[in-house]
C-alpha cells in the first residue's frame, strides 16, 4: 500500500486529520514537520505512521520516493498573521508550495493544500471563491498575501497534478490548537479567560450598524474541516480541481460564541467590552462568511456542526485535560 503524506503534521488541523485517518484504518502515514526545531504539544502522541520527515528534507525525499506516495495533504505553513517579514512567508509558504506543486505535477501525485480566508482581506470583493473575483482580492497582511499568491499561481498553471484543490479555511476551532499561541481560536482564548477570571473580554464596536460583540465570523469546527479533506481524498477526480471555501456559510457573532462557552461551563454569561486596539482598528473585520456553493456542488453534502455543539464538544475536551 502506498503512503499518505501530511505536512505540518504536528499542527492543529493536520494532527486532527492524522488521528482521524488512523481511526478509519490508515496507518500508512508519512508525517512532515519541523520536528527538529521545536517540541510542540504532543499532538501526534499515539498516531501511527510509517515515517516522519523533516520539512526541509521533504521535497528532496519526495522527488526520490514519489512512487511510494498516493496522496499529499499539504497543511504545513507559517500561519502567524503578525509575521511581517515576507521573505520568511515566501520561503515557507509560497516558494515551498510551488516546489511541492512542481514535483506533484511531474510525478503525478494528487495534492490538497491549505489556503486561507485571510486572502479575502476586508471582504470588499465578497467572500466568494469564484475565479472571476480571486484576482481582485486584497489581503490585509503578508500571511494572507502569501496564500493569495499561491492561489493565483495554481489557477495560472497549465501543467498540474492529476488532482489538486486548495481549501480556504475560515475560523477553525477545536482540539489540539495549543501550539498556535496567539493565533489560536477565540474559543480557546475566551475559555482560558473565563476559567481564570470568570468573565470574557470582547471588542467594542467602532462601526455604525454593529453593536458591541456583534462582529460576525464564520466559525467552523475542526472535525468538519477534516471531513472535507477526507471527502476529496475519497472522491478526487480532475473534474473538481479547484479552490474552495471551507467555512460553514453561516456567520455568528462573538457574543454568540462567548455565551456558548459560558453555557458549556454551566456559568452565567459575564462579558466585558473593551476598545479595539487602535493599531488594528482600521483593519478589523466586522463580517466574514464563506460562500459555500462551490464545495456543495463538488459533492460535499455533510451538515456542518452548529457553533453551540462544536463549542460544547471543545469545552468538554478542554475540561478533561
């Protein structure tokens, strides 16, 4: 049996994917990450695999061992939205993924890669994954730009892997995101605030038409992200090569999120509204919501987990630690 590669394997989404693949009978995993650079939060404890390869060695390894690989989930990236050295993001996100694309094209290996909703910027051009709109997107930070530039690259290529797709992840939350630090979901940060202080702090609104805490995001539970990844793994054909949004298509407010956490903890809500920091106020998003028609038309028909259910599952996981 050939192997399934997961890059960024010790990270949030990738480790959940690896565990799920094990659960459904796949232990033929090749895990790729920067294992030598740092020790993360034991996300891969108990995961069965056939090999673990350092990120900087992987492209060369793949070139030599491509006949051993059946499918690649490329989920590894520098995801820090506060990283402003674009050379770092170019090296780890853009150039690295181009190199991987080229090998997958030559060796004819199916490739699924992580894009991001950060490519949409303020949403001036909507949150549609329509090709006609992608060219005009304006990411707000270098991380979003690195993802956007690769999306454009993928769409421009005449020579491609036999199957490829990019998934624009929206606000993903759930177990095994501890290693994300500041970039972890608001759910985790809010949970920790509530456990420590009994209340949660949310940003005030500085925009007409939005009340405090009513800023909206498309929150998606990590199990749904994994399910979408596995859908493409199970059903890929060249006819669905494309870039897809991966959110729920249903924006929810931070107030809803906070109240769901309090409810999961059997506590009365206690919310304090604080000013949005001035250094991010002008670029702060008040609304994100994925247009999901393209993914549904590609055949993914799973019902997404509602925010309250996902938060309950996540809080139960956190309470057991």
